[in-house]
C-alpha cells in the first residue's frame, strides 16, 4: 500500500514538473521515499529555478520533506565580478528593490548588504538576486529601518490589516516579538496572501510567521513564540530565513542556513525548550537546508 502511494506521489510530482514552462526543459528527476521525503536532482541555469522546483513540490499534498540536490549551472566563463554585475542589473530592472541594496559575490554566493524599509523589500531583493546568472545561493545581510518597539510595531501591523478592504476587521490577530510578526486567525481561502503582503510592508517588520487558518492549540502558540524570541535574540540567526510550524505537539523547523554553527545553535534552542513545553512535544522535524 505504501509503495503504491509513493508511486502515485512520484507520478504527480513528475507530471507537474513536465508541464511547468520554466522547469520542464530541464527534465529534473525525483525520488519519493516511504517517509514522504522527496529527493530532487538535476541541473538548472539560475537559483530562481532551483527554488521554483522546491516550491512546486511543496504544493503537492503528501510531501513532508524535500532534499533539493539540484545544481545551479555555471559554465566556467563567468567569475564573481560578472555575477555581481548580473545581480546589479537585475536590481536596476526592478523598481521594487531600493537603490540602498548592494551585493558582494564570493564563489557564487551573493551576499546582500545595505538597508531596506520593510520585510517586503528584503524579500524582493532576495528573489531578484536569485534570477541572476551564476548565483548559487543568496545570503540576506540587509538591515531594516530603525526599529520600533514591539508594541508600536504590532499596532502598525494591526492598522495595516484593518486597512485591507477584503479582510474582515478584527478577524486576524498578530503577535510581535523582536520584529518578528506572527499572524493568527481564520480568513477565506485566497485572502491569506493579502494579510501577509500588508504585514510585510510595515516598516520595521523583520520576519513574518504565517499561522493563518492553522489548527493550533494555546501551547503550540506558546512554543512558536518562545522559538521566535530565541531566534530573534541571536544576532547571527536572526539574519537567516528560518521558520517554525507547531501543531499538535509536532515541531517543524525549516529554512536556509549557511553554516554548521547555525544548525547547532538552532538544535540547542530546541533541546533547551522549557520543561512545561516538553511534555506536549512528541516530534521534532528538522527540515533546515544547509547552503554554504
């Protein structure tokens, strides 16, 4: 029974890849394991396509973990100077990326530096850099505008949500800890993106945690907030795109890290959860992706 389910999942993944306009020509290969883990391999031209493949696979029900072994091709004719130029060209072509954003490239690793006004601009810069030829990984070192205290920032997030015409006032709640905003509540299908976009554009917001339309308990929310606080208090980890999902005592940590030290620090946070949480936790799943 399990083998048949794995085969069906593998067939669905290959079908989606085969009709994707950007990914189909690469003939990417996938393998599905009984645990729901999907391993994907192949070669693409730019980092954006590698991330697109992962996003596409996550959209398929039944996928629990992805091992993204796709290689971003470099033909040997492009050096770090050329890559930095390509990234700068992409930035200039995108009016959503402010001129205060710069890039330094080492070994195909694009490190974004400078200042942005909000989370939305930072995300736009990361996604834009991923489109440049020769970029293997994007590291976000962008600094946010001068930070408000959490209470004031949370008030601004609530005001931004109230101003969205298609959202029912008061239906979405937010908690802000050290610039990281967690959104809770029930919204109609397709409207969650409106709330996320509104919160992203608030100056001072560093990270967004999406807990909309999720069946969470009070203890799940407390664990989430504790983890966010510990990440935000670490000056190295709070610059990395790390997310946590907690439901029914199951903790899933995901995102991209750039060193084994970051991995150990996150594992240490999980192992040092307060005693009152530990009795409610029955599984910790580490989906962090190391890209050095």
